[in-house]
DNA sequence: CTGAAAGCGCTTACAG
DNA sequence: CTGAAAGCGCTTACAG
C-alpha cells in the first residue's frame, strides 16, 4: 500500500479511500491511484482490513449432522450451491465447516467465535446439539435451515412449509381414490419428521399405529420401512414417504414384493430432489424451494449482521405430480 | 488479551507464548494464564494473528467448472468431504469457492491472492482457464485434482491412474468373451477424457470410429451417446463408459432399445461412485480412491506451503465387478 | 523465564 | 479533498 501511495504520489489514506469506494477523492487522485494499483499489482491484505473493521466478509456454512448423512442427500448440494452463489453476489465468502463429531463441534465453535466469520448458516436436521447455545451465547449471528426445534423463538430461521406440504400430498392421494394411506416419517427429532407427520394426521385424523413407520431420511431405511409397512398393513394402497431418498428405497421394496406402482400402491415423496426423477416410476412429490431457501437464509443473515432483529421466513411447498401416484 | 494478562498478572507477551504452545513459560505462569483464559472466555482474534504471522491456516477449495456440473456428480462430494476432514485434522479451515463464470473466476482469483488463504485445492475437469496462470504467477501454493492438461510440469497434482483403469476394464470385458466393445468417452479436454480413451486403445489397438462417441460425464449425455452408439454399431456386445453417471444414462437407453444388460450388452463404468450401486443392474466399474486422493492433495498442499517443491502423486485404480458386466 | 517495544497492513476520525 | 497519526489485536526478536 505504501508502494501504491508512492507511485501515485498521494498518502496511504487516499489510497485507502479509493479502495473503499472512492468517496471524497478528486478525479485526478483517483485516476492516479487506480493506475498505481494496476501497475504494482496490489491486492489488499484482508487480515489487516478485518482487524480494523472487525468484519471478515465471510460466513460459515456449518454442516452439523452426526452421521454426515446430508452429504449423500441431494438437497444438501442445492443448499450449498445456493448459499455460495447468494453470498458471492454480496462479495461474501462461504467457509465450509463440518461439525459431525463432538470434537469437530468444539473446533467449529472456536472457529466461528474467533472473528474468522461474521455469522453462521446452520444446516442440520437433528437438534439438541450444544452448538446453538454456544454460538448464541457469544452473540454470533446465526440463521438455521428448517425449524430449529426448541429454538423457534430465539433463532432466526428459514423453512419450507412442511406441514402444509404433507397435507397437500395426502389430500391428493385421497383425491385419487386411495383409502388406506400409510406413512414413512423422518426422524421425530427433526422438523421434517414431526411436521410432515402432523400434516398427514391433519388430513387423516387418528390413524392406526400399524400405518406409520419411523424412518431416517436415507434410502436403505426407506426400503426397510416399506417392508415393515407391507407386513403390518398388507392392505394399504398408498404411502406418503417423508423424503424422496426414502421413497426410492420404498420403490425397491415394493418391486421385490411384486406390488406395482402406482397401480397397486401409490407412492408420494417429499423434496422434489434429483432423486425424484432418477428413479422409475418418477416420483410424485412435494417441492421444497431450496434455492429460494438459500437466498432467504443469506438475506436474513446479512440483516442480522447489520443489526436487525431475528426473523422467521416460511416458504410455500408445492405438489409435483409425476408417475408414482 | 490485555484482560487475560491483567487477570493472570503477567504481560501480554507471556499470554501469547502460552497461546502458542507454552514454550519458555514457567509452570505457575502457564497455569495462571490458562485459568485466566477460561475465566475471561478469551478467544484469539485470527485476523490480528494472521496479520503478523502471514499465515491464515485456511485453504481454498476452488470448484472451477463452467457448468458447475461437478455439483451433480457424486464424486465431488466425496472429494469435498475428504478434503474438509483431512484439513480439519491439521486444524485448517476449508474455504469453499465456486469459479464457474468469468466474473466468479476473477473474484476467486482476487480472494485467493489477497492473503485470505495459504493455498488452494483446484478441482476442475476442464482446463484452459486462466485461473491456474493467475495463481501460479502470484506464487500461491496450488494442488490440482487430476492431471492438469498442459500444466503437468509446473503444477503439483494428485490423480488416479485413469489410463490403467481403462485398460483393466477393457481387458476384463475381453476376458468375458466380449468382442465388439464400444466406448463413451469423457470430454476430450479433460484428463479423464483423453486418458481413459487412451487406455481403451492401448488394449484394443486401432478401433473403427463408429465404436467411439464423445460424452461429457453427465447422465443425459450418456443416454444420448448410447443411442448414437446403438445406431452406429448395432452389433456391439459391450460398452466401456467413462463415468458411472453416463453409464446410468446408457442403461436407460439400452432398456428402451430392448437390449438386456449384461446378457446382450455388457456395461463397464468408471468411478465407483454412489451411482454405481443405485442403478439396476449395479455397475461393474473402476474404483477411483477419492478419499485417498483428498488426503494426498491436502498433504501435498501443506508441503508446498511449508516450502517443499511441487510433486505428483498417482494412485492406482481397481476393477470392481458387479452385475452389469 | 519474562516484559517492553516494535511492527504486521490496513482504516478512520481529525484537522486543515 | 487530503495528510498525519492513532489504533485494530496480536507475535516476536531483544534485552534482561
């Protein structure tokens, strides 16, 4: 920076002003500095800048999933890409962190609170990690993806309307003449687990236990859950599955059992992830607007960093009809 | 830090020494400082530290793919997770950057060279972006994933032995009695494109043009390429496909054409990605050791940052026999 | 083993 | 509009 100032024949203060928008700088000074920057190939040292501004212009993307299951979930990539792009538009860098184990969570907590980032985007399905309390306690701006069970009031978050999506799907299955509709749920310590089940019950009222099996979002579990459902309720003619990945597994189990989809059993998924069209028959499912969710998370986090109070954003879900129901 | 020093009754210099390993510090002083740190909840300011050490303890993961196609590729996630974990073991943070468009590449280049990171892991299939030259010119330590066409000599990289993998697959197909073996290649401006085709030719010698179709690694293109191959060479009894994703597409095309796999046409994939077992029949394929590739990339980058000269690491590939061939 | 002091490369009131 | 100067929060020879 001294070099640039010397070459341009001005003070470092003026160089700095040019760097920060060029306000209060005369045209000739501005030109001289810009020429000097190009000539010297100068790039600001972000650490020095951050040290004085107390702002790093980067945020953490915290993947806090014990089994790191999200990595296999196509939804996750859409979210990661969406956040990276939305942030890039604001010239903010995404720092990727994985908080799978206890040890990793400690590391992440230390990292996020040590001024390395201005805030954090929390992506996890299961709750109950101490991470949230740690970060909140330090006053770090945080936005969660999905309703953070138990922290709805003190944490900003963006979520799809899971419950309404589930209602739409079950109503659709009914409208197609299905009468015995089973469900494979997500884990019941996740918002997608409880809310989608609640939506199912909203429409169907009290349902016999044998019609509901708890899953965990991944493919294999969907397959096992479907087998169980088939043995508990051989008479079912439709199943609402809380994720496309599990629905893909359910399809496999049905094929093996000799049941045709959708003729014998209709399958409704959730997410409208890439899996929905990768399987055959293609899944009728509920679309979550993940790209918009990413954009809203970023918007909310930037607002929080700017000092705004936390807020909640709920985005609508939408029925997508394909071949499985 | 002043607070900690005050509480512990020592100077800031001593606090700093404790923070940096506790060498040359007396036991009582060390204890007092650690107590004070706990009591005050102090966390170092990384920017201040980096400003003086000139080291950020973070590296960039540069995803430089025009179509951002990698995001859909399961290989990519394995790589990202592998790198994040290997880096975490060294207490180094991964900063995720996407350099898809020209504009993004400029941003990334500025970011990487401005001292924000100590080095970069370059993940891209296509070459010829100016990014490499930019970073090299600035003296930024860089390790590429896969042979960087045209930069083999001046860039450190880690790659799987693509050519030998291709040879293994073609030899296997021959050993199963297949006589007319077609190939769907990757893009010919990528190492996986040229090297896998070279391996195919190593075994088969000169091959009629009608047996080889160029693809682009993604599913849809694999489907289209298979259709083309089927019309150009209706007599083929095996196809070596340069990626599992394309092989999945090829399977769809074959099913539609009424050809049974592997009875009528055997399919050999490449990657052993999650796609290989997600499709039916499961793919016989060539395994790339992506987790080891990530670990080696990280090791190489840290060596580079420490001042070692660039190096090349080639990891073996391995035939995995399943149902498609 | 320890403290005082310089310095890392910036930004930003402040005075002019 | 511009320069001189203080200060962001650390680390690290240096002297003791």
